DNA sequence: GTCCCTGCAAATCCTTTGCACTCCT
DNA sequence: AGGAGTGCAAAGGATTTGCAGGGAC
C-alpha cells in the first residue's frame, strides 16, 4: 500500500467539502476551491476526491443526473433529490437502521452498504409552481 | 407534445429489454440488438431508451459504475449490486412499501419515486474468494 | 406530403491518466 | 534523496446532437 503524504490541496478539499451541505460535484467543489487555490487543477480535485472516497473519509454517490456527488458525511443516511432544481437534501438517518435490517434475509450476498434516494419536487419548487400557475 | 410514431427499432429495444433481467446499459443492449438489427446505431438505442424512460415505460437508474442501467420493470423494487462482478440483482419488493411510508413525514417535498441500492458481494463471488484463499 | 425516426459522425460532458516538475518527509 | 502530489493537457468513456435520407400515417 502506498504511503500518503500531506498536501495543502487535499486538506483544502476536505475542509471545503466539510463546510458544504449541498453534496457538490467535483466541478462545483473545484470552482469554490479556486478562490483559495487559484492554480489548483480539476484533475487534482478528482484525484483527491477519489482517494478520499477510497479511504472512506468521504462518500461518493450518483443520483442519476450524470455526475458524481460527494458528501463529507460517511454515516449512512438518505437523500431527497428535487427533480426540478436538482438540489439534494439529507434526510434524517432514523430511517436507515430499519431498512438495512429488513434486507439481511433475502439478500443474494453479503451487504456492506446501501444507498437510498427519494425523488420528487422540493417544497420551494412546489411553491414556485403554484404562484406561476395562478395566472 | 410531439406525436410518436411506430418504429421497428423501438419495438425491438423494448422486447429485448423485457427479455433480460440483468439491467443492461445502453451499450450492452445495443450489442444484443445488433443480432436482429445489424445496422441499428448506438445513437438510436440511446434516443429510444431516453424516450421510453420519459414515457414511463421503462426505468433508468445509475448505481455508481459510471453508466446508466435500464430496467423493463417499472414497479418499485430494490437492487443489490455486487461490487466484485458488477452484477445487479432484483430484490423482493415486499420491502418497498414500508420504506416509502417511513419517508412521508420528514421529506422536504413531495416524493414521486425512490430508489434503493444495496452494495456488497454476491454469494457467487464470495464462494470464488473462499476457494482461492485456500492456497 | 408531412413529420417522426434512423444511421452516421461529430460534439459534448464527465472523469481519468501520462508526464515533467514540485513539495513533503 | 526518494517518492508522493500537482498542474497541465491529452485521452477515454458515456451520452447527446445535427443532419440528410427513409419510413409511418
């Protein structure tokens, strides 16, 4: 196994991700990191996100919009994805335990982790629709 | 809304998908359709899969392996994804209802659908590992 | 005849990778 | 010094799209 050395860039990526709750893509994170590291490259962001995910320090998931999202939270929890504005919300993790227990019996293998996505429209987008419908 | 006309290619894509239980990608489906339509193009497969998914005739999901998978089953059910061989198994849908009921209260919006993925190693891969470990 | 659908190829988007150079230890 | 990390740019894979011709209605 390869030794891992400190890097300011990686540290900044971790901090940036920790301070965000919007489950950014690599590119979104890249954009906000550029204010602190104007010369950082997108490749470096991808490389470090991949590394951190493999180390288990962050979580990586794809919710069907064509790009990978990253989350500093590693404890299992659910996501709500708004189909209108593409926002991703965390959902209370109380729901998680019951679900994983449900699965133990009929699984065709050993389950290590699971991911749950709810799709719909968030309250904000529903509001906007209402006000534009009253025309 | 645009009118939709019959096409032999689209019909074949639907039939092919219906006859498969392995949740193929567009490319995998393309390969097997070529035996019946040697001249079909990958673009046509993508276009029709996209259309069918929008019409709600098929389901589309991404499980984190970088490409989209398609499923003829539109009723909600869970998936087990083997991290070793990348196979995707359907799981009994008895689990589904309880889950969506669990979610109704804390959701930040109106839930239309949801997707659940369990990750791990399937029994076959676990077996193979055992036999190769006994060296 | 009209408009949708196809095949083909180019374009686009997201992510990874090779290389020369820099930074950490 | 030695190896890991970086920036850059090119490569790679997946998906979409523009266009001219063919098919459905």
